[in-house]
C-alpha cells in the first residue's frame, strides 16, 4: 500500500487548487498510516457514486 501514497499525493496536488485542502489530505494520509488511503479512496468513490455510475450506462449497476 505504501507505493500508492506518492501517486495519490501527486494526483491531489494537480486536481485541487487550494493549498489548504491539499495539506489536509496529506496530513490525513500521513497520520492514518497505510489504511488511511483506502478509507479516503472509499469516501471519494461513495461521494461521487452517482457520477461514476452515470459514466457506465452499459453495465447494470442497479444493485449498487
């Protein structure tokens, strides 16, 4: 899981324009240990679920 952290930190640095938001994400990932990235990713997926599902109309995702 440790190899994922640099990728995520770089991605967040390019996506968010607020330095404060980027710093809070970095603090969370670095302070929660290896499982923090999994929790953060799960939270992002759940919060953008409708947008993600709408991008895949060919799949039956009614059970999700």
